[in-house]
C-alpha cells in the first residue's frame, strides 16, 4: 500500500472499451517487518567482480519436473483449519515459544518436494557457474508473461519513459519521487525474463539520467524497497557495478531519516537537502515502514563494508523488539518518532501498516543465516498471535481467513495485502519452522485465490469482508463499494509462487494462469500498459483508473514468470530472499 494520493487523472477517453473512472481515492498505508536481536557480524562481500553485463540472464538448467503433492480436498482443508483454530484455543505460553528455539531447524519438516530433497552433487553457487548452465526453454505460460511485460513496457516507454508511473489511458505519466520508479523497479524483472535489449536500454538511462541529487521528498520505505532494493538485486544478478554505485548513493541520501530523538526513522527524506521529517499531520511513523527496510540496508552494509546502514536499521529492530503494546506478538500500526513508543494501541492487522513487519522478521532471519534468535522468536510468537486472535472461517465454504482486531472486537475484514502471508508461512516451513505453518499456508492461499475466483471479473478487490454466518444466496466474500478497486497488486501471485515452489502442486500454476488472463481481459490497455481499475465487480465496465503501479512490473509479472517455471534454480530460494518488492537479495549463508 502506498501513502501517496492519486494524481489527477485526465478524463480524455482514448481507449475503446475502457472508460476513465472518477478520480478515485486510494486507501493509505504500507507494510513492515520485525524485531531483531543479536545479528551476525558484518562480513563485507568480496570486492565486486568486474561487470559482466553482457552475459545472458541466468535462466538456469533444465530440471526434472517435480512430483505433485496430493491435491487437497475441500474436506481436508476444512479439517486442517478446524485443527488450527482448535490449536489456537490451547493455551500458548511464553515457554512453548522459547522451547521452539533451537528445536526449530528440522530438515525433515522441510516442505521441499521429494525430488528436490534428493541430494544433488554439490554445485558451485556463484553467478559464474550459473552462466555455464544450459538455458531452460521458456514454456508457453512464461511466454505469455513476457508478452504481457513487453506490452506494459511499451506503454511505459512510449508515454512515461524515465518518469515514475505510466498513465496508460491518458498516454502520459505521473511523478511521485521523480526518479524513474517503474524503470528501476522493473530492471531485475527484465533480467530474469531474459529481455536483454530492454534491459540494456534501461541501463543506459540509469547510467546517463538517474540522478539522486534532487530537491525532492521521498518516502523512506517506498524508496528503500523499490529503488535501493531494485538496484541491489540488479547488481547481484548482472554483476554490473553501476547499480551498486547508485545503490550506495541513494542509501547515503536516505540516512538522515534516522536522525530522530528515538532513532525510529521519519517517514520522509529530502534526498537533495539531506533533511528528514514526519508526515505533516503527525510525528508518528508506520510500524511496517520502519521495520521493512532492514533487508536492503543490511545488504548495503555487507556490500560496502560500511556498517552504518546496518547499525541504523538494527537499532530500530532492537528497539521494537523490547517495546510493550504488542498483543501476543501482534504489533500496533504506528510508532512515535519522538518517544519511540507504539501509538494508537489496540488495533491489530496483518494488512496495511503492519504487514511486512511480519514478513521481514522471517526474511531477516533467513538472510542472516538463521542465527538471529530474537527475530525468529518474534516471528513465531506473532504467528501464534495470528492463529489465536485473527484466524477465522467463513461461511458457507469455511475458508480460513485472517481478520483484524480492534480494541477486542474481531472484524472479518481482510486486505488483499494480507495475501503475502501464505507465501511467508510456506517459506518459514521450508526453512524448518513448524509444519503447521505449511498447513495454514495451504488453507490461506486457497482463500486468497477465492478472493479472485468469487468476484465477477475474477480479480480481487483491495479489501474483502468474509461472512461469518451462512445466509442463503450469500458467498463467503463480500465487497464494499469503497473497496472494489484492484491496483494490479502482487501478493496472491507471490504466495502462489512460493506454494508451487515448495509443493510442486500444479494447481497453483493454474490459479495464477487464470489471474493473468483476467488481468489481460480487464486491465490491459490496447495502446500499451495495464491499468488499475475501480470496480472488479463490473466486467462490462471495470472503470480503469489510468495508473500502472511500478509493482506490476517489479513484482506481479515477475512472480507470475517464476510461478510458471518448473526450474527451482531460477532464483533459488535457498540462495536468495525476496525483499517485499520482489527484489531478490542473496542469503548470506546459502543452504
Ligand atoms: C508493494 O510496494 C510492496 O509489495 C509492499 O510491500 C506492499 N505494497 C506494494 C504491493 O502491493
């Protein structure tokens, strides 16, 4: 989620079949991550190798298709959820969490499909070694993703080149930071999809036109996950030091955000002036925002050998770890930059303003080689909190969903953003965490899919409300008029990707394929680009919003491409961890 307001939209109607909607109002906030304790010493990476940009994308080697796991029946699913909900009622004490420590890493609990568990001869993991592999043939669904990407890119190139976001209907652009956001967010996607020409052209823009010395306010979280994250992952994939230089530059310019009385960063930084400030109306920051910048800053320290980046973000995590105001590991949505305390206590969600806090707890733990116990503890405790307070079942299909808690009252509301959770749970289970996390992931990803399948266009709204009581003629999923927009978000496809990687069950690919087709049906603009829409319930007029978010290229299409691939070495999840904007960063101690 973003805090930005929508730019004024031009009302010119140029695209047959797509009608411009009234200016829409976007809901506000973002996501975040977690607490941390002791962290491994900074171990600066070896000096970067000479650039090898001319190498083709590392689309690795052909693997035997994995065995599909048994397809779960609806009955199995209901039983699993019942078990989980029951288990929640069983008292969960601090003790049980602590006892997980050390007992957690059980390779036998790994969710890797059987074929990948067979030990292969050790292969060197370096990028150079990947170079020598035969490229994997691209399958038809992946080709369809490439075609979609090219279509989106054409719109961006023709009407928004070098600007932040394409407005595909008005054939123009909008600026948020004025930093070519879509182009930077899309760099590693082009690399992974093998779009060499497009990549080289975008690289030239970065080399010649990307300048951070600008009097402009940027949001710390957004620019970290999209720009810093995008540059770092592109550096790793391409080996081109240009991207590391740019990453260092933006990283340094973001540092003033941490100069606050509490060291909890401000939300906004002027990257030209070196000043930072909170939003105009408050001195609070969003919890998710201040706790979901860690993967990127930690990696920047490792690459540069300059520990200031990691120190700053670690301080935030250590501080959040000790804070009171959590509810069985669940965190409030706001934190004050002066006092360092949580504010607006009593509201707990896995959606906007808290989401990536949970995601980054697990991912930092993985990034750092599974040594930082406080991160793991906080993650495990939070998932227990989710099960105890937020997990419910809908009627009539008894879909498991994650609702919200406000001052003791449960609300059956779920943001699409929450659909990152099945993927994160599956990633944790793959890394040896509790096996019931994988069960929960399976049930929740089914729900996220139903948030698409039960809606008229087959596209999910931004927010759904689940029915808790069976009513004749009512579906599980209800949509309020204010929530029926779709911003081309990635979370469900992201989770489908993880689920497919870890189970080999092709139903996840099929679900993703349906979603891609519905994006093509309802959001594709014939003259180039894709657009957010205002009404997922009206197939005859989905009311295009005239905006293509950068994460559609950075995340949604990338996860689609990876989902449709049977090659587990195409961004191997034992070597890379994706930041919350789908930019893969290396795991420091790969499995
Ligand atoms: C992206 O910027 C990131 O995934 C973020 O974590 C949440 N919002 C968007 C996508 O929905």
